[in-house]
């Protein structure tokens, strides 16, 4: 099956810092989402971004499908940004999502 | 609009006991998924339904796991008998549908955390 690799696996930031999370995938995809899993385990949708760039407040994401990667940018990080960030991709004609192992973010006050 | 609803949120059972999880997807979403998430890992698909049909159950351990989605709306996932290794979070998700190429945006419930003692 498709390989989805996220980096870095762990990230510690001081509040106010910026960061970039990366998701590489090994096959062509027709769907990509970024999720934030909060400390209570809920997976929150951040971006539905098969291609291109989107922004939502302090967060933005870019997917370059032809080069098989996506980036999630977090600017001016806050303690509430802490948690695990997952990238999930859907391969053409497979109709199911494959998840990476996540990036665990800890934002310190 | 209500999101994906799951119950129970937490369940603690002894091994060899049965357990069941319930999920109600977002209204109008034809595709429903059950995922299992082990500690420190990403979710892994157990079964996917399109309406009432299980179209992908290749990762479902069929000797002890079963699922149903009667009437193509809510769904139940059952484990019988439970084993220690089944301790995990069971996540239900739904999406609007499948066109054959793109499932659409995936939405998750809060999950059901199972502990098997």
C-alpha cells in the first residue's frame, strides 16, 4: 500500500514560534487532509487540500501532488496548538484514507 | 448540523467479554468508516460502508470483529470475545459519498476508548 511519512515526529516550540510540518506520500493521490488530534483524542479537520494552497487564520497548507508532498504551516503558535497533527491521503480508485504516524507538537508557554 | 456521534466514549471490560460501539454519521453522508487507533499511531481502517454495503472489510479481523450498518445510516461495531490487544480507540468517520475517484472530506467522531483488562 501507499507509504505516508510525516516529519518531524516530535516538535517542541516556544509560544509565538512558527513551524512547518511535512507529509510525503509514495503514490499519486486524489485527496489529502490534515487533522489535529487534541489531547482528548478528537480528530479535528484542518484542511481538505488535494492540491494548491489554503489558509485559515494562523494555519496554512500547501499540497504539491505532482511532487508527492504536503506542508502544514503554523504561525505564531499557541499552547492550544499542542497535540498530534496527522496527514491522511486517499489513493486514486482505492477510496480509503491512509494516515501517517503523525507529528506530536508541544507548544510551551 | 450535528457531527459524527459515537458511544460509548469509554469502555473497560475484561478479556473474553463482548463489547459493542455505535456510530451515527453526519446526516446525508453515504460512506461510513470504522478506524482503530493504537497508542502513538495513526488510525487504521477496519471497514468501510457505502450505504448499507461493506465495500472494504479486508482489515477487519473477522474471527472476532463484526459490523453492520442496517438501513445505511447508523452502524455498530462488535468485538466478541475481546482480547488484551484490542485495547485502542475506535473511531467512526463519515464522508458525503464516493464518486469512484474521490471520497470527499472525512469527518470523525470523538472515538470510543476501549480498555481490555
